[in-house]
């Protein structure tokens, strides 16, 4: 049966997920995870959480899914040791260096490759399989057809997201939050700049009004669960470690019911209105089901559901008159229009009298200090009655485990009980012996009655078999004690699940590399156009050029100057797109390949000669996994970069260029013209497009051969005056003259 994987950002949410029917739960510790602002779990809480999960037959995964620097690894290693010893079921990991450390030191600790790894192709899956991962969380940009193909051709478990928030960028390929204010998404601190308003421009002229051009709608596939099961997916994952327990309970319950209905071949009618009421930014089935409209440009917060419409505003009394479109209650939360104008319905007036509810069609008034236009739509963002119901359900719908009991006894012998959940078995005896009844014997019916008194335990009696003498007697207290002791022992067996048996690992030994191993490298100059290429052809540098339809011409031009170009592959290449690049490589014979994702290394092997910043290599353990020159992540501070350069002989710094902000499937240009993405619509060739934020900062856009968009940050990185004799430079929007001036600063 397919696994239902639920989020939990707090212990209350974890209990809600268990009671709602989750098969597995993922949580984060107080350190080293990608939801730094969730409540999260300390080590003592994690011990309690894993015991509770295992008692209920639920697996517990811990996220260690951010990027780490060398200085983090001693503390990180101790943390992993603690998780290992408390029998956490699996770790969810992003950092390649950590994966190698885990494979070497904890070979029986199950590792899942996080969605932060940006795994989107079969070659990517196979690369991480060699890293020792048992499961891959695929990118949310993969379609169901692509997923089916990967499943058919791979030997790892495949997990996909099915509900919750979507990032506009490929996870792991968004750096905007870090670049804007130092809050790195790859460190679990994303400030969500994609939810802000942006103005699209073409050749400097604004197109339309500023809107939420990058704000994704929320994923919901509740009505496609059957198709996902039939695709062969191993695990359906719900997003939401920042969500409240009521949300977790309701969403997990809904997907549990849909999954169970599928396996029982029963019809299932989803309650999408309830799911939308809990939280939504509009719902989409996403790239998973090839939905072209995946953003909600009107409002980036909780959309709620349409609840009322403004009739007029009484400025003198500061009251808003509305018509209810659904039933509303006191303490409901509402949002007025597509703005952050929210109110709690503390006072509801009908014909100037206070009421605690209004039915659909009722005209009513509320107090509001802000004037609102007639016809403005009002959305309910909090259903107070629903929250009360869900709170009661999550506390009282305790998940029960079916058990079987067998009792055997004869006169003069102890009463023996055997309890099993189908996997674990407990057999114990009473201290007291069965006696010959002097008055009323203990009936089988009374014994069964006492055995069914399971109270607040985790169990429900599914079947009982009793063999007891007709004239026998044993005190009820002895029978109750026997039942309680057996269940306590069963609890302990279920909680003491032994997953890791190799014993505690030794203290962490940091790997060091002597300075003398430092190789003599070069400047690696990445240009985007033929005009830019001509500006650097006479310089003694390694030149990188996109492996696009101009590469053949560029390579011929370079050869005239005695240069050989390194072909730059897009970071995102899906399985059906590799053929295009296979053909270009065979035809143009580049001097090497520059890659932004390890899937290309898996495919092209020794042809790869350079690693771009998008590989997200932050530590020596990750850098040393690559047998060629790699660029240190642009999120590493200069002091730490210099240290890595000393100890990693085939690494270079990113010393000049506009850093990538995000790489995305979504196209703001196509969305502006068609209100959806139309692949290869060619609109991007009509001019130079930018996004402008609310502060007036301009983000350049680039469109690759696979019709994906890369956004570049306006803040230029310029480390040319810090004495680097080698490094990576990336020219994006610079003119040939600007490039020549910059190249002179290198003193070549």
C-alpha cells in the first residue's frame, strides 16, 4: 500500500497526523533543517516522538535538509549520532557532503534525498542512488508521465508532494531570499520574496500593473489520488510543517480517506471546500498534471473562500454593509478584497441588532474603520466552527491498533494471555492460580468484557479466543493486571524498534587537505552571447558558452582564435530533453561541459570539466566528491570561501557577476501574454525583459533552450580587487565594452 507522509512542526501536529491516519511523519529538529521558523523538536521531544510513532506503527523521518559548512560538521555529526541511537527511521538530506559522511559512518541509516536536491530526471535519481539514498523526493515540476517513466527505470523509492504550498523556483535553486537580506532558503530561513509584487518590463517599459507574478497557487491532488497510486509512487507527501494541528489533521484525514477508498474500490467524494477553507492560495494540480496556470497573481496570502459581497459603506457610523453568500459565524476571520485587509467578526449586526450568525442571503453589517467600495468581494479565511470541530476530532479520534488476544488456563495453573498486533507477540502468566469456584465461577463472557476494557490505550480488540474451565475462578483484579501488563509489554516492543544495529559511531574525524595540493587553475569566463564572446577571445582564460543553437557558430569563432569552448548545460534537463544535448555535443565537440546539476555528470561522465555555482557546494566534503574544477556556492561568505580554496585544490570562487536568484519552470513573460505558460511561445525574443520589485530593483531574466527562466539578482558580486588569481566570472547583461574593461582588471 502507498505511504501517506504527513508534516509536523510541533508535537500537537504530530499527534494530529498520527490520529488522522498518517503512515509516516517528517519533522525537523531545532537545528539543521529547512523550516527554521517552525516550532520544531528538541532531542528529548524527538525521543518522545519516535516512541509515540513506533507505538502506533508510524515511521518518523527527520529533516537534515539544508546546506552545511565545514565548521558545522562536528556538531552535525553528534546530532546524527543522537538520531541514530534513538532509532529515527530515516533522514531527509540535501547536502552531498553530508550524504557521503552518512554513507561512510552510518551505512544502515536510511537516507532520503530531499526535494532541495532538485532531482528531476532518471540520471539525477541514479546519481543519488550511488550516494546511498534509498528514496528520492522528486522535484514538484515533474509531470506524472515523467514520474512513471522514472519509476519504471529506477530502483529507488519515489516520493512526491501532493498537497500544500509550491515554490515558484525549483527547490534548492532559489537564492533570492539570501541575496535580498541574508536569509537563505538553503539554510531553512526563506523570507518568501516570491510572494511580493513585481512589475514586468520589456526594454524598460512596464507591461500591465505590478502583481504577484511569482506567487504560486497551492497544490491539491485529492481528486487524483488513484492516478498517483497507479503510477507506482511509493509515498504521497503533504507539505505543511508550519501549519497548525487542525490543518494537519484535516488534510491528512482527507488523503487517508481517498487512499483507503481507492484500495477498497469505493467511491470517494472529496471536500475541496473544506480544504480550501483551511488554507489556499487557489488550488492547482500543478505541473504534476500539466496544469499551465500555476500562479495566483491576485493575492499571495490565504485566499479563503468567497463569503460575502459589499453593498455599501457607512462612513459616519464606520460600518460595512454586506450580503452573505455563505453562512457566517461570530469569530470567523475575513479578508476584504485582494489586499491585506482582514477582520475578525466580533460584532455582527442584522437590522442593528447583534447576532452570532447569519445565513446565506442575509444582509448584515460589521464595524470597519476603512472605507470599502461597493461590490468588493469578501473572503472567509478562518471558519471558527470548523476549527472547533477539527480541534475536537483531533483530540478524540485516537488512532487504535487492532490486536488479538488468546487466554488459556486450567484449574491449579496460572492464567496465560497472549497478545499480538500481527507482528509483535507478548505471552505472560498471572501470579495467581486458577481455583475451583466456591460459589459463582468466572464466565467466559465476563473475561471477554474485562479484556475489552482497553480505555485510553492505543489498542482495539479485533479478536479474542478464551479457553477457561467452566468451574474456574480467578480474581478480577488479577485478570485486569494481566491485561494491563501484557499491553504495557506490547507497547514497549512496538517502541523498541531496532533499526540501526551497528552500534554508536566513533567521534567525528574531520578530513583535512594540505595547502600544497592546491592546483594552478585559471579564470573561467562565462558569456551568454556571441558579442560577449568576441570581447574575451584574445584573453588567456577558459571560456564557457551556453550549449544552445549558437554554440556551433561560437565554437568556430573561438577556434579561429585558438580557443576551445566549454559548453554550458542548463541545470534542469528532463529525460525527454537529453537527446537535444546529446546531438549538440556529438556535433560540436566542446572542449568540456559545465554543469549546474549532478544529473549531467551521471550522464556525461569524463566530458564534464567544470561545476557551476548552482551545484550548491558549501563544504569540502561536497567539493571533493567532484573530480574536476567546481565553483564554491555563492551563498558562502568570502572568509569561508578563502578557507575552502586553501583546502580544496580544484575549487574556485565566484568573483564577478550577477548571482542567480532563482531557476523556474514558470515563465512570467508567457504568463503576462497568455495568463498561462505556453512553452516555446517565443515572446521572450521580442525584447529584454526584467522584473522590478517594490523598491525599484531590476531582476534580469534569461530563457534557456528548454524554455525555463533564470532570474538574476541586481546586486553585483565584484571581488576583482581581492587578489584572486583564478575564479569564475559570469557576464549576463554586460556589453562587450563593459566586459573588456572588466577583463583588464584581471591583469592577464
